[in-house]
């Protein structure tokens, strides 16, 4: 190599200091920057908050000419362009929010070689005027942010990203740097393939977020569980993710009634409403935002103290990204997942019903991994990092399993109580109804059906609804019962239940954990 690496590093460090005010590179940044400056295609896999932006911003300033940045999010582009401009770096963006005049003004600046970084939305990049003139621009570097969007294997595939494969053909001599926080091996290989990257240098950062403590509760009356969890957080701010807009609206109301300053965010609201919610949250005027997955990809708020999933996400990547919005300042943060076997059964049915054949397998595979994470009884961080092929040698000490290990007990009697109740109820076996009979509730339907005359009526009176719900979940995990989605999600017995009912097979279970153990402290300080 003709250029002296030491002098490049010196120049890069000067840029880091002058334009960004930082003294040293973080793990992986210099490795990626030096590869790019050396003209090599580069794939950067770093967790959210790891500092991916500098990996292309620094080379853009060090190199002569124009750097093209493809980014899917208008708000993120605007933020970055504004920040760069304030730091004296000439940057601009092209996306659908601009008027024709504004757009023309940018082309004029491009023509005058006045712009160092041009952010472009993918749909803009490969259409119309831009495409006609693209080869006139002295493009020296191409950066693809959120690169997993190019892959079907990623959790957020975008059609417009597919066409980005052309870029490498149009500008064969400009290095390409692709960046993402999603790193399972299949997605990684597909990004390289789809973007036509040539023998790229791959940097893979550590994915662990040690300050986030992972908690999981079996979901039972999820709204109440969310309210009590939020009340435990002492006014700290956080995000609660729900699987549908209707749930966002309902839970927002419930939290507001409990006196929590909060608002909802989903794609059914107008752009103005959404921006207002986001801004109030950024300024700490809202403690909680209840949201669908529409909220967050561009959220740059470092002091989010907790993220709750009221509904199980569709993939481990989504879970990781969404929980990763907590604790970006490095201070202790909490993640809580509420998990219900019925949600999982429902999601599998949706995937099976809705998907075309190739999508079907990918989505099912991803959801299976998510379900395995939720149902595993070992250190949550180990399971999570393992998914990203980032191995953690020992249990973390900062998740609910590590801090409060499942206590096994002989649950043969409890299992028999539930299973015989399901057996006797025959067709009428939705989970809650089974619980109502076990606990001896005198509700109308039970009395009308004369189910108060069953021998299993009221035999489980001494434990709570939540307790029995948890026991039933474990019976499902152990394959003794299942949820029949072809019949409105009723509970049914599996053949293996017979031996338990006959007293031929003992059953061990974990003692139900009914709330987050608030006595235990987040170990990360
Ligand atoms: P990502 O895109 O990986 O989520 P960002 O590029 O937004 O992360 O960076 C996250 C935060 O870390 C930003 O506030 C950024 O200014 C800061 N940061 C990045 N690199 C450094 C560094 N070398 N030293 C100090 N802070 C940094
Ligand atoms: Zn752990």
C-alpha cells in the first residue's frame, strides 16, 4: 500500500477530534475506517449505539469527493445532516420530504462539488433524475445503513433495498461499507451477496449489552402486569411494545388512568401526532411511550431505562433491537418480556396462514428461535448472544434466571388437578375457564353448565389465577396439553397426560414466578 497507515490514522484521529469532539475510536471503528480508506468493501456488524455512523463519516471527511449514504429513515437522515452541518461538515439529504426547489438546490451544490456526504432514501436513489445524473457525481464511497433491509433473512426486508445491488456495478472502484445491528450468519452472507460486495472485510462487534437486565414473566392479565412493572420503575422512562394498534390505545388509557404520563405511538396516527409523541418523549415530558414496532428505529434517546414487550416479538433480532433501545447511556436498564403460549400459537397460525412459501419458512424459523428463547430455562443473555454466534463463557448474573433460578418442585398433584379438570370439562376448556373451575368461582357460565358439581371444582382455591395460569403454561411446555387453534384456542390433552392422570408418571415443574423480583438489583453499575 502506498499510503502510510500511520499518517492515515493520524488524519482520522484529527477528524475525530475536530469534527466530532472525541479523542479515541471505539472498538472496531478504526478497523472499519482503515479498511475503507484502503479501498476495501467492509461489512460492519455492531449493536445499536456501538458507533456505526462514524465508520463512514470519518472516511467521508478524510477522502476527497462525495460519499453516498443510503438510509431508510427520513428522521435519522435529518438528524445526522443537521449534526454534521453544525460540526462544519457539508452534508445534505434527498428524500420525499423535499420540495422540487429544495431538491434542485441540492443538485446545484452537488454540481459545484460542495457536498461531502449525501444521504439518500433508497427509493430516491434508483429513480428519475438522480439515476440519470448519478455517474456525473464524483462518488468515492458508498455507505449502506441498516443493511439488513436488503435481505429476506433480515427482520425488516425492504423492497427498495433490493435494487442497491446495482450500485457496486455502477461504481466498481468506490468501496462500499454496509452497516447493521443484525448479525445472524444467514443475513450476513445474504447482505454481502445482495450488495455485490467484493471480498469484504467484516467487523463483528460484541453484541452483549451488559447493563440491560433481561426479565421474563408468564403473561397473565398483561395490562395489569405492565402497570405494576411501570409503577416499580420510580418515574424512570421507558417504552412498552404491543403487537397491535388497538392494544397500544387500550394500554395507553390504562396507564394514564394509573397516573403514568404516557402516550401511544403507531402507524394509524398522523405524522404530526407521531412526531409530537416522539418529541415529548425525547424531552422527558412523557414517562412512557406505548407503541407498535413502528416506534423506535431512529430514536436517539440515551436514557430509556426500560423496554417492555407486552407481546412476544416475531424474531430474536427484533427483540434484541427493541430491548437495545434501553440503556444506551450505559447505565442499568431493564427489559421485560411477557410471554404467553397462546400468543405463540396465534403467531404461528398467522405465519402459516398468511405467508407465501419461501417467506413462510424464514418467518417460522425466526419465530421458532424467539419461542425457544422465551421458553428456555438457562441464562437469558447466553441464549440471546448464542443466537448471534457471540458466545458468553458463563452465566451472566444479570437476568432473572441467574438472579432467581427456577426452583423445581414435585408438581404431580398440581398437574393431575389441571389435567383431570380439562378431561372432565371436555369441550369447554379455554384456559381461563379451567382456572375458574379449579378456583371454584361461582360465575354464571359455570353454574349454568353445572360445572360446580364436578369433583375438580374449587380444588385449587388456595392458589391465585396467575399461579394456575403459569402451571398450565408449563404443562403445555412439557407436552401434556396443547392449545387447539383450530377450535378457538381451547386447551386439550395430549396422549401423554394419561400416565400422569393414572399416577404412573411424576411431574417436576418450576415454582411459578409471578412478578419481577424488585428486591434484586441490576448488577451492572
Ligand atoms: P449506531 O449507529 O451504531 O447505533 P451511533 O453511530 O448513533 O450508533 O453512535 C452512538 C453514540 O455513540 C453517538 O452518540 C455517538 O456520538 C457516540 N460515539 C460514537 N463513536 C464514538 C467515539 N469514538 N467516542 C465517543 N462517542 C462515540
Ligand atoms: Zn443470566
